[in-house]
C-alpha cells in the first residue's frame, strides 16, 4: 500500500507551499503535467487511507495516501474533515460564480436569490471547527480572475486569514459580501482554506494575470522533461547516435526524443520559456517495440510538434523555416521566396504528411544540425 514516500516531488512541494502560503498556482508549458499534478494533490489532500487513487485518464495511476498525515501537510491534524471544491475559469466567470451574488430565482419573475459560489462554499466548510477545504481552479487565467475573486483578494494571504480558533487578530482582513437576505455583512477567509490553481502562461487567447494578484500566490513551475519522455519511449537516459537509415523502433523513438529537445531549445530562444512544448504532449500512447507501431507513433507526435511550431511562430516564416531546417538541402521542407505587390513573400513548401523515411531523416537532421 502506498505511503508518504510515494508522493511525487512536485506534489510534495505544492502541498508544502499550500501549508505555508495557502495559495499556489501551477504553471508551465502545455504537456508538462499540470492537470496530473492537480489530480494528485486533490487525491492526497483528502488523505483517503487505504483508497486507490487514479488519474481521470485511467492511464497514469495516482498513489493513494496511507498512514499518518505528515506534519508538513496542510492542516495535518488527523481528525480534520477534508473536502475539495473544483471549478474551471472561463471568459464568463463572475464574482457571483466564485464568491456570492444575486441570480434570478427560477419560476418567479422579477425575483432574485443569493447564490453561493465555489470559494464561498469552501470557505464556509473550512470555517467550521475540524474542517479543511481545498479549492481547485483550472485555467485560472482564462477568466477575469481579479473580478472573480473580487473583494476576497484582500483576505487571500496567510497572515490575513481568520485564525483556527475563529478569533480575529489585528492582521485579519475582513471584507463585505452579500448576506442571505441581500444585506452586506463582513466576512474573512478561514485559516484552513487552501487555493490551488493551474494556468498555461503561453495561452495566446488570454491576458496575463495582474501582478498584484500573482503576488498573493506561490508559483510552482513545471518544465518539459526529456528524461520523462525518454523513459516513456523505452530509451536509455543518454542519447544514442542516430544511424543514417533506421532499422528498429528504437531508432525512430531516439530521433523523436532528440529532435524534441532541439526544438524546445529553439523555442526557448525565439519565444521564451513559457512557449516550449511539454513532454506529455508526445506521450499520447504506449511506445510499442514494433517498427510499424513506432512509425505511427512518431508520425502522430510530429503532427503535434508541427502544429505547436506553427502556432508559436505564427506569422514568422523565417523562424518556422529555421526550426524545420527548410534552408538545408537535406530537409524535406524548403523555403520559397517570391514577390507580391513589391514585397518579398516567403512560404514553406513540403509534404503535409511526410513518409516514415522522410520524417526520420527530418528528425535526425533537426537533432544533429
């Protein structure tokens, strides 16, 4: 049965940060495991002794907790009743959805009722003696986060919380919320309330989060890990030389792993840390030892990589050309230039779906050039 030793280093770091800071944001490029880490922390926070946890995908099991709660844990008392409240932010998320507000009463024209949002319900639960609550907010930067938290922002920090015994101190920060009857009343966030959020910094469809908002959170960053991808592909930790002509499934997987590393290095230089591609994006299936299966696996992975390159360097044909080695005669792609309306126009030509042989040569070229 899993024990404290089975907690992953990232989950341990997040739980420790929650215990001290109360609020944590997990961030990183797509495919670095943010959702999986959210799920792991959710399972562990509840500390269901003897249970068998698992990720929603069913492919990656999450160890269940067992034994006494570690002393570094958020609200480590054994008799604490733990609950998790989960939501996802989007462009339509409002303060009333997350905290409290008025909504039309169903079946009564012109009548309104006070609704209890995710954060409020979690705070009420955690405010009762012997309770603790974790609020999970996925895609926190996809919605108007500052507006959704509203006046609760002033009470987020650990030293602004209401102490465990419920007695306010000189640093406890109260703010106004709607009461059950629509009147205003004072409210403070409880000591045993924790907020864990996740976001993708490189998402071009959203605006960056407010700096003052981010100051209230501990940032836990996840990075692409080639070693995790190599292990998934059944490769040795140390890269192996790539033969001119592949003869095994391992050759195809090796070319993919090495090209993945090189492409991320270029993305890091050209766009920055947040725009890299995570290893999880290429772990879409098990890596079978048959050559045909490896060719299919690599072709699917390349479609993901190529889509990411085009998105990250959208409108910058020269950058895409550099990544695809389009100006190298050995590449399956080529950079063509022509003139339109007196201006130089560049486009990349090449196969939409390279053959297995073409794709291997391209990956090997990217990896070694």
